[in-house]
C-alpha cells in the first residue's frame, strides 16, 4: 500500500484519534493504525484508527492512493510519527508499506518505521453498523453538558462504580392495552451524575431517546472529539456493547459501554424552591477564599444563615483554632413561598468544594440559591438555563 497525504490533513486526522491512543507501553495501543477503505470500483481511501482500553476512534484521511497493495493496513508508533511530523514542515508526504516496515517520505528525506500486525480490536465495523442512531444535536451543546456533568461523577470506582458514570435515561412510555392511553413513565433526555454529596441533572434537547453512558474519566477524550466538530452536529449511535459519536465526515469516537448502570433517582427538575437567595457570585467566591484560609484544610463545611437585617446573609466557618469566622453579604433577592418551612436559626452547611464547582461553571454575575427544608434536613438547588438546555445541581446540607 502506498499513498500521498498533505501534512496538514494528516495532522488534523491525528488530532481526532489521539485521545484514544496510549501514551505508555510498547504494544499496538500506542500505535496509529492506517487502514485501506473503499474498493477498486468506487475508489480506495485510507482511514487512521486508535484503540486504548475501552476507548477507540477513527478518522478518514484526504489521500491519493497510488497503490492499494496486497496488505490493507499498517501501524506506526504514535510518539515516533508525531515527532517526525513536527520536523518535516508543511508538505506533501507519502507512506509506503514494505513488508513489515513503513517508509515515510518528506521533501527533506525519508524515515523508516516498524509496523506491528493490526489486530481484531481495531475492527468495529459490524458493531457500528448494528448500532442505533439515537440522537443528532450540536456537538458544542453535548460537550458542555458532559463537561459539567463530569464534575459531579464519583471517582471511587472500587466502592460504587455505578456512580462513576454520566448517563442519560431514554424516554419511557407505558400504553394501556384497553384504552391505548399513553402514560409517560420517564421523560427522557436527562443526563445524571452524582458523587453522593451533590447530584447533577441536565435536560438536553434532542437526547430524549438516548441511553448514553460514559465513565467520567473517559469524558475528556469524548469532549476533545466533539471539539473537532467545530459546532456542527454530531450523531449519537448506541449498541449494547458500545457508544459511538460520529462526525459529518464519518470520523468516530467511541467506547465500550460501561456495565455498571447509574441508579434510578426520583428528582423533579422543575420544582419550585421554598426559599430563594440571589447573591453576588464574586462575593461568594471571595468569601470562600477568605474563610477557608483560616479553616482546617480538610474542612468542607461552609455555613449560611440569615443575617440581622432582612437583606443580609451570613457566611461562616470554624477556624483551625476552633473559633467562628464570619462574613456578611448583601442579598440581591430574598424571597420565600407562602407557608414555606422556616430555615433553622443557626442556618445550614454545604460542601464548599462542590459549591466552588457550581460557581466556576456559572457565567452570570449573580447566583440563586434555591433553599429547601425537609424535616431536619435540606438541600440547595442551583439552576441554569440556556436556550435549549437546563442544568440543575443539588447540594445536600451537611450534618
């Protein structure tokens, strides 16, 4: 097999598949696999593939196939090819498979790379063909939802692997056999994640039929792929064994479906909050920094309480010396529902590490704390809405 390719086109394709190549080791997971596609009648092409653990990807190359050859694929070690490309300049390159070696030519000279024997893990054509198209939506919206959801996915896989995922639940409708009346059991299109201290729900328009499930540690690679879509639509394809995202030109990023299923949660996204406080995001952030400077480093308890004036809120923490340190903030809006349960006189405490994650993702200058009481317990809701999607984060009170 011999083909020519422009360096910039090769660089663009390698950017797509690099998130699923291993950076350590010496086996085939550290190699780019180049595979011939098409037919003599329809014209030959070439695609580049990578596969590392559960994650895999492929991208078509813009090439001129000069000789399809007898062997339809070869590999080049990833770090060697990247280093070579960094020193050849923008030019037309050629690659030739010669027995077990690959001859790469550039205007300044040629380089010889060893090729491994591509194995079956790089062939997912049949599984991909059997996968069901469940959604088509703008890539940047899906990337934003997954990026935020991942912040609240657990990292304790040895304890509760089912909490280490970000997962959509598809729409479920029950139909009465006698009347034919349909009842919505689950509305679908909601992305879930939790680490037990906070829970995140994101309603994403266009994902109603999706059951996408991805391990939190694999989300960055998926987001990197979505970033190559340049705000165009991406297709979501699902199979009982794999999840695949497909770009308009046929490039794909996928992973083996993580087996641990996210637990069912009964949370209503559109409930009204009993109490609403609107505070300056900058002032809360500054307050967290000020108070944690004196607290024990592992102390996660940030307290909120009503102030002496109607428009005041007090933030406080215990210092490492055992003394109370507090700050008073002005509340931009302070509202309560009729017959809403009173807040505890001493206020409530939430995890400031989780709160910082919420604030870090907020684009507005002000943030609303939706405060809810349930007996001796309670929780704070944070809601952000975009033209298409709705983000809900709930942080439980600490006791």
